[in-house]
């Protein structure tokens, strides 16, 4: 797992964090917590890190805070690992030459990685083929639309040779805890884990999404099977055609189950999945509204626009990759969370 840039015995491991505009603060702080805790537990600086931006200037995170960095990316030439920390609209907030920079580091033998949607930069740099990798589940639809030949994992993090990727959020802590464990051993990693009030260290085999039963808060087998069927096929034209049979129940009983446990019909559940998928494609790709509508099962863009506006309060054209503004994005994100 370690490269030729691995420090000598007793030398601190240097980790560079490149922050993109609208990066996710939780992903960054969760990654840093175990590193600092490991230093505290061992009584010496096993790890050191720097926050960087492309030009060395402050970066505004997705929470709206302006974060002062230590340097520009030119200072990561000696880093053991360079991690790109991103968040909202990674393609839009990516410096045009950053993928080239990451590819250069990779070819020199350094380790690189991405927190959350930072994986977009790695994909753009062309180094992910043949590697296991992941990114936040919410960004995976738009990622797959742009790189159909790259299949992200559903796991919370992946460490494959010199590529470190994670879903972001608290999964960043899981990934750096693994790094602490591999570098410092069980005693220090357990101490760091407890210092961060983490009860157990999750392995990279853990998946990002909770089970369907826990999400719908029901163990009804027919409901769980129906939800799984729809989630696997919601972009198919005939998605709902065989759902009742697959669930082992009647269409009428299936309607009752969805209303009782989810307060919506199977059609409404499928529509929400389609519109959520459309939102991701519009925000993070260069696809036109018409193309997104067709992919998401709407032959008529006008029908798609009507459904989208009813859900988010704005037309899809205003939420496109180039048309969205900060206030619109915040408003839609709030609605999406409802």
C-alpha cells in the first residue's frame, strides 16, 4: 500500500488536502480527527498535514465558511498522499488543470485520493481504470453518466494500491483510521478511535446505504422486495409492470403497503427516484434538459419540467450545470432533504 514516497522510520507522514470550492467540511474534519488523535496518543507527530487550494487563496466550503489554507497545490510535491476534498458540483468547481496535476503526482509514484465527490477529479485525470474506488452515493448517478466504463463501489471507502477514495462525511474518518491502523498498529488506532468517540472501526466492506428494511422501517417482505425492484429499475419504461409479482402480492395490497409505510404510492416512489436522478445529472453534468428528461423516463420535456418544478420550485433549466446559482442550489437542497 505504501509508495516510494513513504517517509523514513520516525519521520512524519505528510498528507496534503486540496480543497475545492463548496467542499464538504464534515468530510475534511472527519478525515483530520483520527490523524490528530493518533499524534496525541503516540506523543509525537506521526502525521502532518496541510490544507491547500489551487492558488493558495481562501476556499468557501458548502456550509458557507471561508477557510484559510496553508499553501497552493505546488507544495504537495513531497506529500505521501494528496487527497482532493470536494462537495457540491465537483465538475463546475474543479480547476481545469487540477486533473493533470493529480495525474502527474500519480505517475511519479505518489498516492492520491478523493473525499466524497473528489473522486471526479481522479476520474478526469484518467487513473481510475482497473482500480476499486468509491464516492458518495448521491454523486454516483452523474458520475456513471459521464464515465459509463467506470463502476464505483457501494462501499464507504476503498484503498486500492495508491488510490484512496471514500464516500465523504464520517466515512472519511473510517478511511484515515484504517491508515492509522496500517501505519501505527492496533494500540494507537484504538486509542485514536476512542478519542474520536467512535465505538468501532468500520471496514471498507461496509456499504454506504442502510438496508431497505431499515430505511422503510418495516420488515414486511413484500414491501422490501417491491422497493428493491423499483430502486433497481426506476429508469426502465416498464419499471412498475412486474413489481407486484416480484413482491409476491397483489397490486392493490402493494398500494396499501406503500401508503401505510411510506405515505406514497409506488408510482410516486418511482417518480421521486427519477427526479432525484435528474437533479444530480443537471447539477453535475453538461447534459441538456431534454437529454436528462429522456434518460429519466420522460418523452416530453414539458412534462418533465412540470414534475421537476412541482418538486423543487424551479424549472430544470434553472438548475442546469451552467444555469444554477448559489441561492437556487441551497433552496433545492433544502427541499431535497425534506
